[in-house]
């Protein structure tokens, strides 16, 4: 599928979603209303974009590829953010890297107030999907929810239950309730990727599970704990924080935990107690 001379750029991880039924399922999963503002990351050829325009109040398409951004601007529903073409919802194309532009930047590019509530939807590039999700979750102005497509293994890591949780799962679940919706086979894309994809829904919590002033210290301890995830907690914590085994054991016991367990067995609340014990 090569449209108007546009072909995927391998270095940008482009795989264009072309399956109509999958496109429709993504929009349905977003539960959009005419009053919603959507930030779409990686619109590509615009197949999902057109459906979002029909369902939402304002769509901001963030595209890193200059050729694709120009192509999207030429569509009948495109605007520069200064107005609306008759018969279409407002639609703004922003040529930018979603890892560098803040949500506030994107809203202001569409001439919207910086505090406007918004939803993130997108078929995210495999090589940057995790970083993009974390960028929005950790932003000062967070989305209400994200409906995004990622590599299946990444989606599984983000939604892993206690007992299977890794650093990525903790990093996501502190900020959002995450659940996998459905898998998408390679044949739904052009060109077909070598992996299966999963559509994931992240409902952002009103407040993170960790108080904001404690987040940096919390993740310092979590990163240390998962520095060798198959080893016992007392060993990974001591090595990761460069403290003695006795200090690590003391903090673990103060948090009411067992130093012989693997880090994957700890819940977010367990990690929070541990980070506080380390701080004390």
C-alpha cells in the first residue's frame, strides 16, 4: 500500500495501520464525545485521524515525519488551529517530536487553553512507544486517558500483576489503571511488522499512588530494586543503592518486607513503604 508516493520510513518505525475493523475498534475504545480534545501521536497516513475527527471535538495530530505532516495538512478537514473549515471538527497538524513537545505546547499550537482536558490516541512507533507513554503520564498536565497501540510484550509488561511486575509496570501503574483491550495481527499494517501489537487503555488516576513530593525518591529505590530482578530483594537493593547489606536489610525489615523475595513480588504500596524506610 503506497499512497501518493508516500512509503514508510524504517528509521522512524513506521507501520501504517490499514485494517478498518481495528481502526473502528480503537475509536470505540476511546469513548469520545463531540466535546473531547484528542492528541493523536503518529497519525501516519491519517486513516485513524479521519475517524477521530468524526468522533471528537478537536483533533491535534502530532507527526514527526515532515512529508506526512504536509500530507495531513492538505486534507479537507485540516486547519492551522486558527479556525475550522465548514462541515469539519477543528483539526490541527503539529510537525513535532512527541518526546520533546509538552502537552501544553501541543494544546497551545492548536490555539486551545493550556489547561484543556485531552485524550491521547495513537498507533505508537515501536521504537519510542514506551517513552511516549511515560512522557504523557509524567507530564504536568496529564491526559484523562490514553488508548494506544504498542508491541504486545510491552503492553503485557505495563499491565503485569504483582508477581510478574517489572520496572515498567510499576512506572505506569503508579499513574494509571492499565488494561489490555485486544491484540492486532501483523497483517493489519503496511508494512507488516515482525511482532504482534496490542491496544492498551490507560485511565489516568486523579492523583498518582505515590505522593508527588516522594516520586523521585520512590523511583530511585524501585530502579535499584529491579537492577537485578531475579535476585533477592536485599541483594538488589544493596547493590542498586550502593549501601551495605546490613543497611538494606534494616530498611527492608522496617518496611515489613521479606528480604529474600524477588522484586517482582512487591506491590506499589510495598515499594512506597520501602522507599520511606530507606529515606529514614
